[in-house]
C-alpha cells in the first residue's frame, strides 16, 4: 500500500496544477467550437446552425482577409528569418565593436507592439513623417503608403518584421554558435568558399532551428492584432483586414460572436496543422535518430 502511494504521490501533487492548466486551455477551445456552430444574438447563444457562420469567410471580404493574411504571414516569415540569419552571420564574425552592434540590432525587441505601430505610423505620416519629407525634397512627390492598398500591407509587413526579427536573431545566432569550428576549418583546408561553407555547413546544421523559428513566428503572426489595428485598422478597403483583426472586430465591435468564433476556428486549425507538422517533422525524426 505504501509503495502504491509513493509511486502515485508525484502525480497527485501535480494533479491540481494539471487540472487548472487543462481547464484554462481546453475550455476556451471547446467553447470556441461550440459558439462557431451556433447562432448568436449579442451575448446569447442560440440554436445550432451548422456551418452558417463559416459562410462569412466565403464572401469577397472573407476571401480577401484570407489572402491578406497569407501574404502578411508568408512575407513576414521570409523577411524576418532572412534578416535574422544575415545579422546572425555578421554577429558571428570577429568584429571590433560586436557587443555594441549586438545591442543596437536588439533594440526593436524592447519596443512593445503598440509603440511599434505608433512609431511606424508617425514615420509614414504623409504630412509630417520623415519619409514623406524626404520624398518631397528629393523626388518632388508625395509619399502616403498607408493610404494605398498595397502600400499599407507592405508598410505593416515592414513594421512587423522590424519588431520581431530580434527574436529570430537570438535563436539563429545560438544555432550558428553551436556549430563546431572544426567543421569550418576542415572546409577551408579543402578549399571551400564562404558561400560553400554557408550552404553545406551552416544551413544544414542550423536548419532545424530555422524551421522552429519559422513555426513560432507563424503562430505569432497569425494571431497579431495590435499592429494592424493601430496602423491601418484594416484599411484601406479592407486590404489589411487580417483574420486576427476580423476575430477581434466581429466580436467586440460588431458583436457577431458566431462569425468571430468561426474565424477563430479557422485560425486555430491553421495553427494546429502547423503544430502537427512540427511534431511529425521533429519528434518522428528524433525517434528514428535514437533507434539508429
């Protein structure tokens, strides 16, 4: 009896925390799916209506949100990871003032999303922004990217990449520093160029970390609300009306909780598919490596 209690005691001690974690994790997900498949009237949940709430994503506005979200996430992922890798390679080199340079490139990580959105909104202001002043002084033309559909989406991507690349930079720098220097020395003895070292040593050795960074950034970008809400508020003409912003606005501005929940289900399913890809890509590969 004592042996059974001693073996079960760790699980009993962890049970209260596990119950709380599962409650605050699983209940919102179940409630999200429940609301998504029911008619709603403000805060009241009505009868089951099948997939009627999801039809809002099949109209022109919904499809445009899907397209804008895909462009925003993919472009932000590619630019943030590319910039982080480029800066990590520079910081890995023996520079004189490397510590100061590291501090400078990490500054955007200290800035909140609200401040980032307000900062870039001020920089891109068509009347008082420095970019608009430079465009008028040098080219004699106006500069108002936030008033243009393509320009607003590009501006939002630039602001998002500026804010989030330091996170990827830290992980990529750690991955590059973990590569044994002997591998580079052996490659140089064989006459390999810098590009060949990067292609055949750095990329394969840091590739798994890059994929993890890519997935984590994608999770963050799919649920980003603050920057699009402050910078463009979804405009102009819903060009930057991302799915994450649609979830917030349909719920807390239009009080269409059914439509909001349906959009949230779509975002959740996208994140879930990426998580399953991550588990299959790394857990399965890791198990195969252990067996070998």
